[in-house]
């Protein structure tokens, strides 16, 4: 008889929408709330989940914050609430959506098709 089991990491995105002005880039953005967890699978069936952490990613620049676990559990339960800045801890700074020219290295956040410095197509 054989026994198939595995331990993997999983991610679940929540249907949560809150529009804010980003502290990192200053643009309008939306909180994208998700959870990351470790799961034990027996015969390819997820059986047990642990090490659950809740995160918020900004839609404008990609900055990631860790969310207070109590707030995360309430969002996972479907409760409507507002995330406050004190509920977030910055994990990684987002790069933003900058275009960088391969030729001269010029960076811009504008929606140009060509580099304004050297004229090469982005």
C-alpha cells in the first residue's frame, strides 16, 4: 500500500474593495487583500491549514503590507469593514509601474511608447 501526502504553500485572494491614496506613491489605489498559508494534503486533498498570514497589496505600486490577523479573519468571514493605516505593517516597498529605457536607463511613470530622452521604443 502506498501513502501520498504533501506540504505546500497556498494563497487565497479575498473579494475586498477599499480605495485609498497610497502612502508610498501618492496615487489612487485599491487594497487587494489575500492570505498565505501552509497546507497538508493527503491523497491530493487539502486536509489541514496552518501558519495563516494576511497581507494587503496596493494595486497602484505593488507595495505589500502585513494585515492585523484579527482584521484579516473578519475580512475572510465576509464582514464589511474599513482597513485603517494602524492595521498595516509595511513588508516590502513596491517599485511602482515605471518604464525603463533599455538604451539610456531613463525611467518614467508616464504612458509613453517611446523614450523622451533617446527616442527608443520602450
